[in-house]
C-alpha cells in the first residue's frame, strides 16, 4: 500500500503467519527487542523497537569507519555503531590514546567486535590513503563512514582571529574531511553493495 512502504512507517500489519514470531529478541543485539513488519518486498525484515530496520539489518555484516573517534561526537558514534551490532570498525584520529580508550569501550560493549585503530592526520593525503589501504587489507570493504574529526579553531571575532587557526581549520575541516570522503567514496563505488539478508 502506498505510504506504508517505509519499514519505520505506520505498519498496516497483516496477521502473523502461523508459527511466525512477530516480536522477540534480536539475536545480534540481545538487549533490543524486534518486531517483524511487512515490507514492500515479499521478504520480511526485522525492526528494532520498530525503527531501526535497515540500519540493524546491515550493520552486523558491514564495515564502519569513524574519524575523530578518539573523543566527543566521533567516539559516541563509534560506540553507537557497536551497540547497534556493527562488528567491524575502523577508528581514525590524531590522538592515539583516545583511540585506545574508544577501542577499550567498544570491547566492553562487545568482545566480538574487531576494531582497527589508525592514528592519522586527516589533512595528510598520503596518511589518509595509507589508512584506507590498511583498513581494506583487514576488512575488505567499507559500508559506513562518519567524518567527525575536526579542529575547533579559536573563538574570536574576525578582526582578532589568528591566521594560523584559520589555516588549520581549512586544512583539517575542509581539506581533511574532503580527502577522507574521496578515499571512502573510491572504495565504496568499486565494491559490491550488500544485499538485504532474509532471516
Ligand atoms: N560538539 C559540538 O557541539 C560541536 C558543534 C559544532 C561543530 N562541532 C565540530 O564537530 C567536530 C567534532 O566535535 P567534537 O565535539 O566531537 O570535538 P572533539 O574535539 O571532541 O573531537 C574532534 C576529534 O578530532 C580529532 N582531530 C582533530 N584534528 C585532527 C586531524 N587533523 N586528524 C585526525 N583527527 C583529528 C581530535 O583529536 C578529536 O579527537 C569538530 O570539528 C567540532 O568543531 C562540534
């Protein structure tokens, strides 16, 4: 039915077929329950708490990459990937100690997770390409990329702003993020897309 095709949309759920569970525990993430909803394709997919169907469906077989993963938003996103059942993740940051901390926290969430930590300055093209090479040698593909690494710069009015800060912001936040995206997109466009799994 039109308007009811999105898995997170209002379900117009038909009665479950005999013997078919319509809710239960997601085996990939036992802390979450799932419900089975009809989708516009004949197969069924699981939705975690009714909203995370695609995300969770693919995450357990996907490879994620997060830059700026040593702290703040990047660290929180990296850990969210693991909580949502991602089991292969590449973590990038300048700060090696912070990366170790994120890895430790990830392993506390799941001892099965494979974490590749890559200390790297994202404004350095050669370093970014090397990290991608290492990541692909280990995991073979890349499905999700979150580019959070950034230099906050100074907080000042333009007239008082320090030019070195301005240049660093451009180097890291603009050039660095672009370099990462370029390498990530190159990998993503040459690999075979994942297909939905029917459980
Ligand atoms: N937190 C906010 O409210 C907020 C708001 C707007 C924008 N931002 C921006 O979002 C980004 C992330 O914010 P956050 O709060 O997580 O900041 P954060 O400082 O906690 O994290 C940024 C991470 O990027 C890493 N990094 C910096 N330069 C790098 C480089 N050249 N190569 C690799 N890694 C590098 C840092 O080591 C750090 O771990 C920053 O660019 C920040 O300016 C944050």
